[in-house]
């Protein structure tokens, strides 16, 4: 009897290995996809694989992104709700205090020569935004008054002078038109821009603050810089924090600065900026916030009242 030939146990696996297989399926586990991407850093790059289109299986495996409108709404929900009494202000007394506390004695004297010496004693550095919003909502643009609970507080040039102590002369402060071709004005603007290293427009209030302190000069250009900075940070600012260079029209002769009615200019600014703010109440207020805040509290310890207020009041 012949001995049966022993069966090779490895043959069957070989047959199964060489047998045709079905089309491979794409891995649908997102975690595995992530591991594959991480391992790709050590493996040779395969440009062709990057261009491979996603199959329906892989596309279904990845979590679908919410529509853009829904994602935007979700971001809005995550944001902290804004207080209805919140008010953004571009004219804060803090900026004035930062300047006057850093001026030299010679610069102090130049400020007094222009009639703005009372601002050198300002100690108020904080802005009560809730109080300011309360007053703005009760400000009567037509009558230029604040309707308080038991009285109406009329505001005029004399109130500005008592509060801020700035000059109240006979001449009207004039801002040049943007398209002005006045040769004296345009020539002065060109020199002023060269001083601040800008070809067009103006420097920001922060740039002016640092530049005035660093230069330490106290001549005519310093006087113009000081007035422009004070107006831009205390009386009539801009939302973009740039300075009001158009005031240079009234600053051509610095010896006449104290002859202008800066109090009436402040009142005009209050009316104009309040009207603008009411058109969009979530926008920043750019008017004379310090004057309105101090006057609204009717604090009259001594004249001018800006010198009697501190951040603790």
C-alpha cells in the first residue's frame, strides 16, 4: 500500500493570497485619517494622493460643516452680551492727563501763553461711560440743554469756560474744507506733515502724544501740536483716532490762538457729535465727553471745575 503524500499546510494560504480581491474600501474612521496624516510627515510625499478625489464613503465619514450663516450665529451667541448702558468714547480725559503730566516747564509756559493753562491742572483721568450715555440720551440738541429729573440744565459758552477754563475770545474757530486750496493753509499743512513724517492725512493721537513728549520743543509748532491734540482728544475726535489737521487753518498765527472762542467751538461740537451718535447709538461718541460729564454732575467746587475733579470723584 502506497503511503499518502502529506498535505502542505502553507499551500492553501498562498492560494488565498494570489486570489483576486475586491476593490479596496476607503478607511472611514476619522481617527485613522488623522493618524495617517501625522505619519505622512516621516513617509515619502505622494503628490498623486493629494489630488485623489474623496469617495462617497470618506465624505460621509467626515463630520459635515454647518452652513456659514449658522456658524456666524453660533459665534454671536458665544460673544459676551453688551450692556445696554455701554458707551465707547474716543475723547477721554486720560489722554489729556498723559500729556500734561509729561510736559517740560518751558512747554507749560507755552500752554499758558495760549490761554490753556487750566488744562495743566487737570487730574480727571477716567470716563464714566454710564453717566455719559445717560446725559447724551437726555441732551436736547435744539435747546442745547440736558433734561434732568427735576430741572433743565442749559449749556452755553460760559459753562464751557467755567468747566474747562479754555479761551472764550471773539473770533470763530474755523476748520478748513478738505478741498481747500488756500496757499497759506496748504503750505502749513505740508510743513506740519513733514514734521510728523506723513505724506497724507495725519498722525494718530498716540503718535502725537509720544512725539510731543519726545521732542521737548516749545515753539510755534509745539503750540499747534498741543491745540490739535487737545481738540482731537478732548473736544472733537475721530472714530479712527486720527487728529484734526483742518484746525491748522485757525492756527496759522499762534499769537492769536487765545483770541478764538474755543468755548463756542466746544458747544458746536457737542451738538454735531450728539446728532451723529444718535443716528447710530452703538458707534463711538467723538464729542466733548469730559465737559458733558463734569457739567452733568454739576460739580462746582471751584472754577474751572476740570481742575477740581479726580478719578476718585
